[in-house]
């Protein structure tokens, strides 16, 4: 049963001229008043350096206040991650428009100082090398969320592309308990169905799917079922929407399709459990070269990814929510309030 009773103005706007005026005014006002959070921005050392240099300023100019930078997947181990951490810390320290945050209070302070707030995340747990003690160490270096599994089996559980999901391992149970203790966010995107459902049962803190679209709108292995999303909401967590073409309705990346996904999750879960995890890739050509070089066995034709959500689209998406009758308070929650609410509950100082 949907969790969303009574959250939307019935019928939305009906006058086209009124909607057009809103298009140029109200959406910008909502973005300016909200604290806009992006849960996933891949930030490896690869790609065109010039495009990389332009990316974070584009987010700032589009109204984003906070971004979680994704440093590694299950393809990297502890030493690889240390190298990435040194590089990213240096990049942030050398730019007076950026700040690496530790708490939600720091995010608000960064906004007041007109700086872009950043934290770090990991897409997988192989970077621990089987050492649970590294969770606290990585946390101290600014990592605030971590995927359990990246697409395929690891020592924690099964990925979304495995033909048989074996569920959480004993190590995986210990890992979730340690993440809860330390304050690191448990993230179930890219994780297999059974493994994710067991993780949500085990976790004592809210769980998120930082970037997972509705399987009902595109039957891709990377997308998640309704009952996974409902279980996530039951923990107090939220689901973030992806803007990568092959995961979207009709495999088309557009603001309209991005809104369709938001609308689907809001109808099912209510706007308190929806957020942004667009998974923008700043160098699409480099991504295609990489996918062809690794000849990944993953399903879904990953090498066919060609279009990604752009930060400038956020205004168009908010326009669509306004014109559909979404309440301003709910739009603000989707843009970042839900991320901050859960982070306040989960993170430790």
C-alpha cells in the first residue's frame, strides 16, 4: 500500500500561462531556499582533466549545496583507496570554494560561507581488504556512506547481476553492525535483492539506496523492486533517483523521465523517502572506452551508456514537480531534506 496519502495538491496547476510563469520564477526560488544534496558523483582519477575541473562549479552554479563524491568500487583495494583519498583531500584543500565536511552542521555552515560542501563515499566494500577496523579509519577521512556490494559477489553478499543471490555472509552481518556503530551510512544500491532485504533487517539505522530507479519503469537488473523500496522506507531511509539513460524509462535520459521516476517513488513511498543520486558522469566518452576495455559480463549493455543527467537539469525537474502540484515543502525534502534528515540520525560527530 502506498505510504503517501494526502501529500500532493490534487490536480496540480491547470492554467498553462500560470505554469509558464512558475517555470521561470518559482522553481528557482525553491532551489535557492532548499539545501540541495547530490548523493552520488563518480570522482575517480580518470576522464578529461578539463571536464573534471568544470564539473563542481557547474553544480554550484545550478544550486547544489552538497555532493558526495564516489571514490572507488569493488575493483579497488585498501592501497588504491588510500591513493584516491590523498588525491581528493589535496584537490579540496587547494580550492577555497570547496570544503570537506564531517557533520550535517558543517553542511549548513558551508552554505552560509558560500562554499560547496563535500563528503566521500565508496561503491563496494573490497576497499576494506576484509578488515572491519578500516571502517572507522575511512570514516575519519570523510567517507560517510558505503555500498555493501558492487554488482557481483564479494565477502559481504551478492550483487544485483548475480544469477543466484546468496544473501548476507556472516562477515556482512558484522560489517553492517560496525557501520551502524561508527555512523557510516549503509547503502544498498548495486546490491542483490535478497542481500539488500537481509541488510535492511539487520541494520539498526536507516538504510538508503543512494542511486536506484524503479524496476517497474525499466526492468533492468540495476533497478529495484517496489518491496525493496518499501523496506527501505520502513527503516526510515530514502531512495535516490539515477539519471543514466539505460536505467531510465524507455532508456531515455530526459528531465521528463527523471520526473516520472520521482513521481513513481513518491506515489509509492511518499516524498519523505525520495532523494537525488543522479550518478552524473562528467566524461561520457571516457566511460564508454572504459566499459569496452573491461568487457564486463554485467547485463544491461553498460557500454551503451551515452547520456547522463546534467546538474543544470535540476531546475527543469523542479518545474515539473511544481506544475504537477507538489507542495514546496515536499520538493525541498526531495532535493536534500531527506538526505540531511537521515544523515543527522546516522552520522557520528
